[in-house]
C-alpha cells in the first residue's frame, strides 16, 4: 500500500498518536525532522507554529499539507513518525518502509541559517542542557537582546521547547546570529566539560555540601514509624517491589530506585512529576528516605546538583503564605552565604534540581489547577505553591517525585504526571530479608519466620512493610503462645499490648486485664485520632493535646512521636507513628465510647456527604481549631475512614469480645456489632442493585469497584461465617470482575474467605492486580466455586501455578484459566499438561505473553493429545517457534473440540505454517487461527491457502505482520477472503 493511502487511511490514528497526552513534543519532533529533510519550507513551519493554535489543529494542518504534497511527502512523514514514536505506538500503526533522505550529501558548505534547519533535530538535543550558555554568547555578540533571552527562557517552556524557540528566533535574526550560534555549539561540543564547571558557582557547591550533610544526617536512622529502636537505615532497608503503572504500554518488569526517574514507563515527556503510589504502609516514606540517603552519599542521582525534600504532612500545617525561596531555604536547608546566587542558579538550571514530596494525599486541601502561580518570588499558600510546582506552572523543567495512596490521586493531578510507579510492598524474599535484618539473633529470626510460614494469613499481611515491622517489633508476643494473628486488627492489638508492656513499670508480663488498666490512655488518644481524621489533621500541637486531656504519661507510651514543625519551631508538635495507627485508635474510640451512637458507625460505611455532619457533631466537639477539610481532600479522608471502619469491624469480632468487655459493657458491644453487620449488608446490597441486566445471550456480570473489596475486607475482619454468608445471599451473577482494584495477597485472603460461600459458581476475573504467588495460594479456598479464573498481569510465577493446578484438578466446576502477562516459564507447562489429561471437561487455557519456548510447547502437547474438550488455546506473545508450533499442531490434529487457537508473535516460520496447515485440513471444529506478527513468508502462506481449500469451517486465519510484500498481501486476499491482514 502506498504512503499516501497509509496516511489517509490512518488519519485518525495518526492524529491521536501525535496528540497523545496533550504534549506537543511528538508533533514538534516530527516537524524538526521534516524541516531538516526539506519537506517543510520555513513558511510551512511558521504556518504550523502559530501561537495559541490548538494542538489538534496543528496536527490536522500538517496531515493536510503532507497529503497535498503527495506520495513522497507522505513517505517522509511516516519515516519521521517511525523515528519519533515509541515502540508500543509504532506497533499499533502501519508506517510502511519509507526511508528518510541520506544525510551529509551536500556538495560544499551551506549558509549557517540553512545549517540550522538541516541539523535541527541534533541541535535541539544539543541545546537542551546549554540554553543559558548559548544565550550568553548571542548577548555578547549583540545579536540578542535581554528581551530575546527572556522570551526564550519563559518558565512555561520545557528545555526542548526553549531550544526550539531559540533556533526559531536565531533563524529570524539572519545569517550573523546563526553563525554565532553554530560556532558556540561547535566549541561547547569540543570541550563538553568546560561549560559544566562554569555553571557551578562556588556558593552553589558549598550549599550542595551542606545540603548533602543535612540529608545524610536525617536519613541515617529509619524515620518511618518514629525511628523505633534507632535502627540504621543501612542495616534495615529492604527493597520493595516497584513496577511501572498500568497503561504505559511497557512490559511488566521490576524497577530499581534510580529507575523511578528513568525513561521506563514514561507517558508524557513534557511533564516533570513522577508519582510513586502505594497503599498505606507499603513503604513509600522509607523508599524516599533511601533515595535521599543515596544522593547525599553521591551513590545515585548525581545529575542533580540539589535535592530538596518535603513532608506534606508537615507542610499542611504551614498557615503562612510563602514564596518558593522561603520554601527551599526555611523548610529544607538554610544557605550560609550567597542566597541570591544560589536561588538564581536554581531558577536558571531547573533540570539540575530534584524535589521530593512525601504524602501529597495528606494535604488538607485537594489538588486544584484553578489558581496559577508562575512567579518564583510570589508568596502564596503552601498547597497552591506545591500544586503549581507539580503541574509545572512554576519551575518548568525541574523534576519532582511525589508519593501518595493511589485512590487519592485525582484526574486533575494525573494529567500532569510524567509517569506513575507502583510500590507494591515486600516480595516473599523481601519479608525474609527484613525479618533477618530486624533481628540480629539468627535463632530469633528463624523462629519468627517459622511462625509466619505456619500462618499463611499472617504471612500475607507481612507483604505490607508496616505489618512486617509490627510483627518484627512484637516477636515476643508472637512467639509467646496464645492465638496467632489472622487479621489486621489482631496485629494492631498485638502492637497495642507490646507498647503498653514496654512502658510498664514492672518487667512482668501484662495481666489479662491490661485493656481495663489502660482504657484511659486508649480513650484520650482515640479522641485525638478521631478529631484528626475529621479535619485531615495528622500533626498536633501540645496545646491541642492538652485540650483533649492527653497526659505526659500517655505520650510516653510511644504511640505519639515528636515531629518538627517549621511554622512554629518554639512549640512541640506530635503525630501518630503511622496513619494506620491513628485510624486504629479512632476505631477503639468508636467501639469503647458509650456515647457513640448508630449515626457515627453509619457515617463510616455510607456515602461521604454524611461524614462531615455526623462526625463533626458527634465525635469531635470543639477540640480542634482546624477547619473542615476542603472538597478536594475528601478522597484521602474517605480512605482513612475506610481503614478506621475496617478496624471497627475487627474489634467487634467475637474473637476480641472477652478483651473489650474489660472496658465496655456487653449490651453496648452487641448493639454496635448489630449496627456494623447491618451497615455491611446494606453496603453489599447497594453494589448488587447496581448490576445491570445482561444483554440477551450474555452472562450476568458485576464489575466490582474498590469499595466492594473494602467491604469484603471488613467482613473478613469480623471472622464470622454467618456474616459472610448473609452478605452474599442475594448475589446472583455468573461473572465477578475485580480488575484494577489493587488486590494483593491480603485482599485475596479476604476474598477467598467470603466468596467460598457463594451459592452458585462464578467466573472470577482479577486481571491487573498484585496477586502474586502468595495471593494465588490464598485464593485456593474459593476455587471450588469458580467455573473460570482470570489472573492476567499479576506477577505470578511457576511456583504459584503449581499450587493453583494442584487445587484446580480437584475442582469440578473449573473450566477456564487465563494467566497471560505473568512470569511463567517452561517449568509450569507440565502442570498444565497434567490438568488437561485429568480434566476432560476443561474448555479454555490462555497463557499469552509469558516466557514459554518450544520445550514448554512440547510438554503442553503431551496433555493436549489426551484432552477431548479444550476449545480455546491462547499462547500469543511467547517464543515457541517452528518446533513448538509443529508439536502443538500435531497434538491438536485429532481434537474434536478446538475452536480458537492463537500463536501470535511466536517467531513461527514456514515449517510451523506447514504443520498448522495440516491442522486446518484435519480439524472439523477450528474456526479462528491467529498467526499475526510471525516470520511466515509467501511459501508458508501457500501451505495455509491450500489447506483452506479443503476446509469450509475455518472462518479466519490472521496473518498481519508476517514477511509478505504489499503485492503478495493483495494477491493472497484475492485468493481467499478468510485470510485477514
């Protein structure tokens, strides 16, 4: 197909690709190439670069212009797109095989202005990090004025945009300016290190030394959870799992700390903010602390001269209006001298500065892009300053790393993200490593690990680092006998007992009535915690604690820790060791307080508009001076209330009734338990009522939202089978979809506990979560009720498959398994082969995008030969090649049931195509064969065409992306329309 037809036929796709993310970088990079190749005249370029013109209008204008210029122009456009687009975007388009013109073929020297156009792509890359030096050269030569320099260096421009504005302005100035710029670039390229040293004033180097010393001291001890035990970060730090967020088009792979700021997973090249998201307690603050430590030591991120770190919890307490300069020098590190020089350097070199913001979800004000602050010396409220930094209105080009819980990140912030990275907590190996690091005595560490391995529910909880820390802290209680923890509430009651034991005046173990003895402290701290949740307040002044009646003895228990507050350094401020600890004390206050009525419990479970009125009136009173949270912060407040509600459910479990009766009458506990059960039932019913009626011929399905998963966790915390059965009594669906719900091993435990009580079998879809091998093991109790299970993109390995298949073979209902986009290798295919041999009513197996080779395909073929029921087999995106394709085709030739087979992108050539042609000839049931993106030539296609002449049941054979010319494709389509390209 010709280039003109390709451009016209893919106009909408090209428009979307060039407008992706609202960034102009893709379009301008393509235009740079077209200008260099001579396709665009300077007048054409100027017409497509009118200020204020919408990006989509510019792209349409370019497409129109290129189509008018004809076939060769369209070919150059496609070649430019092929160079600029990332691999995932190229794969979705047909860009032809057009080649750009050969470079360097000019006969003799060219004018400088023309050289700027012909070398434009290279010059843009060269100038990005040397804009200031280039402008100085042009100023000194008299070709540029100060106004010209200011026009180029507008803070709203990215470094690439500044480079292009510079080139455009030089072009308009004529040959003299162009000559000066080219001479400057040639000189700087000849001695690349010289300009770098010139741009580091002595004051900046001295300030960097002080900043590194300050951050090194701050990051020496583990600061998370209050730095309990003065643990050295080097001694205790354990890497958690980091992955690129879904939607980046990148393959699932683990990331290292420095990869956070790397290219992997980048969605918007023009944005500067990287978001690290993770659930409460997954290790976000500790990860940032490690990042600061490595920079301060010179071990990482040395491209950045300055690194400024901010804690959003502390920033949210700042009530003054401040400027960017105040924020840097008063909140981070005060320069001993040369403040003006240092600040000007920061403004002139934003790419040399890195900001980190820990916990943007803890701001009282939600993210808003309504109020703009573009001037670095303008004073503004801290939240407004922060949000303008994150979105790039202020200090464009400066890289930022922010952390937050996932659900609290609003679309208003997401559109300004360069990329999102997910922090998923510890791996199984990480748990082992952390426990051994925490306990210097190997014997104690072994005993703790043995206790965890004998309790899979507790082991799952330890994938969340805060729980792993609690278990390590409370090893004495864990190993001291008694009932082993099963739920989150169990763990927090254990840490409550541990801290009271630690501050006990006697060394003897606490008596069985320890709650009764400490109820005063619990209630006072609970009131503080509850008041803080209501106002999104996490830092409390000494005066506020006094108003709550908190005593020095209460503070000495260790649940509250000192925190620095730059807004009023003369007074002491406190915070709970972790936000989950604050939620736990709030839950204790709700359960043990006789004055708490049904409205308070209802407000935890029912829609958010009730929370402000009920919680404000019933629980908090006039204790806090802080105002109500703003609308944008409601999502973060809701998350904290959900955690609190989960603890309330756990505390009202019959497991803890005897303990709580020491501090609360039985009738009160019974009444609140009934209220919680009723609230859970109503919450589940709301979800069931929202299930749409199925379209005729389709299964009735429910796409559950994250709130549904939270309700399931609440039911699990209660540990009451009757409650679990009642919650699902009215659920009548054939397919339960729980995709993108942040489901990890902990949630899998709760899901299995509840879903096993379903009355009818269901298809369970858990795609795009964080289930992993441990989560698979936790799901096994509910596998009996599943007729299908889908676990796409869940970081599952062969070990998880071994456990899954062992159970699946025993499950009569299970007929379909989907495990594409995981980490499966040939080692797991023997388990699937056994499954196929043993289950003669099994229908569908999809293992696409894993790491299977010909050896795995041959093992799988052993099971396929014995199976008489399989209808769907998906192995796309593996590497079975010809040998594997031959083994599979031969094994399936006698299949009386196969309907659909996918071997897309498997490196299959003509030998494999020949074997698959024999499958087509012999099969009486096959309808669709997918062979897209393989290595089949016209010879291999001929085998398939001849086989199709003998088979009328096959509906389609997909062959796009194989090794055929456009003419051969047209000829094949003419012979048989069932061959699809």
